[in-house]
C-alpha cells in the first residue's frame, strides 16, 4: 500500500459520467494514436488504469493492455466494460506491483503520478516502470505543470475550472510541494453542491527527468499535449516520454 488515497465505490460509480468530456473521441483520439504508435507490436501496461477511460479503447484498437489499479471499486467499473481475459487488471499500487512479462510501453495519464504523496514513492514508480519495460521500451506520463506563476504573494489558491456544474481550485503548500484539489460539483436538481478534495504531490518536469535517470531511463521527447504540439514555458501540461536503453 502506498500513500495514494483510495477511490470509494460512490466516486467510482459516477467517475465516467463526470469525465464524459475527457472520454470523448475528440479528446481521446490523439491520446490513443500517440500511445498505439509507441506500443507498436508489443504490449502496453497502464498504471492506475481506473475505469479504463484510456485502456479499454486502446485495447479495442488492437494493443494488448494490462492494467494496475489500487481501487477495487474503479476496477469493478472497468470490468463491466471488458472481460478479464481481454484486459487483465492487477489490484495493487503503481509503485511496487509487478505483473508478469515485459512491455514495450508503460503509461500513466491524467496527472495520476501526483497521487503518490512522497518523492520516494514517485521514484519507485519510475523504477517499477523500468522493471516492466523491454529494452528500448518507453514510459509515458501526462502531467500538468504546477501553476505557481498564478500565485501572487499571499495567495495559496488557483482555480482550474469554473463552470455551472463544477467549481475546482487547488490550494498549495509550497514548503512541502503538496496541493489539495477542491471540487464543488452540482449534485441533483435541488441546487446543492457536493464537496470533495484530494491531496497530490506536484513535480516539475526536470524533477521527473531526474527520477527517470535514477531508474535508468532517458528523456526521449516532451510535448505540450498528445497532438505533439511543442512544449514551451507557457504550456499548462506536458506529455513526456522516457526510453529504456536497448
């Protein structure tokens, strides 16, 4: 067990509905194309596969996928979509869980490495990815760039979504390199909002590169999004690819 917070059954059951936009063809198309190209003729391993938002359609594209997921509730939602023989899922944490065989691709999307709340565990996640990769294989992470430029002196909160259905903002502890994501979601027709929050350890791209080096991986490329757009100082997130030596 790692420091990652477990997703409850209630959260798992409503996850797909609340992430419908992120599951749309417009959003997933570039993601699946990017990952399928890296997987090639080999197998892919998804850390924190969740309800299968990415893993299930990637498998449907012909890429053999295996998942690791800490929450049994999230995995149960995935299992409603696809059977175990087609997409096996191992219940465990992404920092230490080992599955049989090797893979040409290991990937971790949607800021999920920040669910590991210590630097040591994030380093172990890189080591675990390297452990599963065949020579020449790649480890891919999708992660937001910490928006600390939006924090004027004395301010600790940054909004990331303001919409009729949802208000989201992050509060930062700069000394501990931690943030808490706060969500207020319209729940039902009576005007009430459901409040939830989750803790995360944020990390800069350069810190991830050092973690990769510790694990024996080297940065191959970094782009601003799955469409391959260039990563710049103004990019809000990055998709980074590290390669295991052949």
